[in-house]
C-alpha cells in the first residue's frame, strides 16, 4: 500500500510543534529579510543549529546588509563565524557575495538559476532561500528529507537531487515549502540518522522503516549464563548524568558497565550515581580534580578489586580499575591520548606495554575481558577518514603498531570477531555535525584473551545512545 503522505505530514505537523525550530526558518520568520536568510543558510551547511544561530547573530551585528558585508575582510569574517563547519570556505564565499549581488542590484535574486551563480550556493541552499525568503514553492531536500522520504518508501532514490525531482512529481505543491522544516525538526528530534526512536514515534505503526536499524535496547537475546558487559567513555560523569545517563543504563541493562573519563571524585557525584540502584559502584579517580578517572558498576559484588597497574605515572591519573569475578577479570581502562602534537606518544606506549603485561599476568589465572577507550583506531576500516589522519593522534603508525602487536599476541577484538562492516564508530568529534554525518572513529573496544575467544557471544556498538562524544560499546560474554 502506498504512503498516505498528506496524513503523515499532518501527523508530523502536530508532533513537531514543541520541537526546536530549524534555525533558518527562525531567522526567516524573525527578520523577513532575504539577505539574512541567504547568509544564515550558507552558514548552516554542515553545522549544528545552535552554532549557526550564534554565528549569524555575531555576523548580523556587524553586517546586516550586503553593503556592510563588503566592508569586512575574509579574516574578520572567519573570526565572526567560527566555529561553523568549513568556516574558512564560508568566509571566502561571504567575502565574494556583495560583488556578486551587485549584478542583481544588490538584492537577493528570486530564481534558481540566478541563485546558483552566487558563491557557496548550491541547489539545497537556493531552494531554501526561495522557500523561506520569498515563499516561492520550492523543495529543499537536505539529508533529513532525503533519508526520511526513503525510509517511508515515498521515494526510492539514491541522491538528494533524485529525491527533489521525485518529490516535484508526487508531492502536492502545498507541502513543498513546509516539508523541509517538518522533516528537519522531526529528523533531529525523533527519526534520527543513527538510531531513530521508533519506540516513541507517532508513525511507528504505519512507517515502512525501510533500511532502518532498530535501537538495541534491553536484555533481549542475552541467554542464561551470559553477561552483558558495557563500556562507555562518558566524558564527564556529571555531565552525562544531566544528559540522561541513568535512562541509558536502564535501556542497555548491563550486568557490568565500565566508565572512563568520569572526571570526578566520588564525593562530587550525585547520590544516585554514588549508589546506582541495583549495582555495586567502584570508583578510581585521578588525583587531579576534573580529569580522567574510571568507574565500574556491577550487579554482582566483585570478589576483589585492583586499582591501577602499579606505576604512579598512570595510577595517579586513575586509568585502570579491575574487578575480579568467579570466572573472569573485568579490566576497565582509559588509555592515554597521545595528544595533537604527539607529545604523549611515549607515555602512551609505556602505558600500553605495562597494561599488556598486567592483563597477561591475569590471563594466566582466568579469563580476562579488557575494555575501555583505547584511544586508537586500529585499521583503516575503523575510522571514516583514514588517509587524512595517518599522522594524527589515535591513528599514528606507532599506536596502530602496538594494536597490531597486541592482537598478534592473541588478544581478540570482540567487535571485529562478529562484525567486519565499515561505518561502525564509537567516537565522533563535536564539530561539523560529525556524529550526524557518521564521520567517526572506532576507538572503544572489548578485547578478550585468546582462550576466551569462544566466549564472545555477541559484540556491538550503541550509536543511538547519546550523552557523550563517545557512545557505549558492548560484549555478551559467556561465563
Ligand atoms: S517509525 Fe522510526 S523510522 Fe519510521 S519515521 Fe518513526 S522514527 Fe523514523
């Protein structure tokens, strides 16, 4: 049966009333000024709405017309619009814009052909300007419109341009202008690119969900005698708490969860984190306040706890916390970052070697599960842009070389044991909407000793769980 698009869009119109309004719509409504709509649209490409809003505000305070803009140098423009995505390119486009607009009497033109001659203006921008600035029927197809229309099966297309053309044929004209605002708000709030919230979506019964990977929640599929283990660099436990940490733990329902970068002393944590309901909490903070630190919550009480790896250089930074259970050791690690200038590369290597020795000693006694933020993407498949990062921290030959040696020594990367597909990441930069575009790195791991390879029942990543710049990773481990 075909999609009742008018009903779908009517349902969404009610649904998104309380959602955040896309920034360009907001500027269009507030200013009714085609110049500002054009500039804000250029700034908004590959940039979070909050960032675009602030950058637009700074820029418009200095240049609210093309004539004002002409007085600003490219360097000043860069400073004003930073940190929008591709700010250098955008500053160049803006610097060239007044001269180009002069060809149209310094007015924003009102046709697709003319708009496309402006610097930094592609079809998506031109459509948005036509729709929002001039109320001319135009369909702006961004990533959300393209994606969601395909998920619903209303179009079957490969590119946004194909989607635009298909929608021009099939979508009633009264929806051309509002469809972008509706689907951007809905795509940011519910039908997210990674891990859409089908569980709470108003369209869940009717949506075809074409190509959608359902969110992995609860303990479904965890067999008797298997424990669900989770690892998560929370990038500040107090911050993660404010972003729904408790709900996320509930959703994943782990038996044991190791956290890295808690950035807090236990006494600084709210009561509900000091005593997480249903879990025993173990904390190993760095001596320096607000830095590093690891913690583990476990449903079962640990038989023994080992803090650190016996070297003050690393132990003072709260990097390793080990819990001993009946049949295995759970080793939770926060590996050092080698830093942008690679000044901590040797420090990291020393840590790696000592940690490896530590877990090899443990593996002589019983199974070892070692998890955490390893701060290295092992192979090219483990990051979105390997070529651009060959000399960068986390992907240097030295760091990857250690990971080669580590796995060659028999330690098993559980995720790659179960999944050889690309595009699986656990960390995304906060900049340039990297997570939304899935431009990420897989630097969080669950590894097991070679004799425990057969105990890996399932291994995965929870990209749909937010609250940090890392997402949690998991392992179902046979006891
Ligand atoms: S049911 Fe899921 S895939 Fe379909 S629209 Fe809702 S969130 Fe998106």
